[in-house]
């Protein structure tokens, strides 16, 4: 089962390289619940933020729910990582 989850992660990462909102959203889900990886709210917020910027309403909702559980510093770090990702994938 871990292999399937790892394959899912790699598949979504590859799709995210193209900037598809669905892949970005799925990466947010993977990191928010820890499917095959350690849960990481900062990384999850980053992916939800990127998906939201591409029009995903579900990502906007998930990002808000995560933000309610995060410190101001964690949200700032997630936003910094999202900006960095956007710059390197422009």
C-alpha cells in the first residue's frame, strides 16, 4: 500500500509541474492528512494556496481550514514557499 501512495505522490508531483489545479489540490490533501508521508500543514497550505490561485474553490476552503490550525509564522512560511514555487515554475 505504501508503494501505491508513493506512486500517487510522484504522479501528482509530476502533474503539478504543469500547474494543474487538481494535481496541486491533491498534493495539499496528501500532506494535510499524511497519506504516505508525514502530515505537514505548511506544505499542505502551500499546495492548497497554489491550487486556489488556479481557481480551485475546494482548495480555498481547505486552505482556510488549515490556516485556522496554524500559527502566523507557519502561514507566512507556506506563503513564502508558494511564491518560491511559482517563481521557479513560471
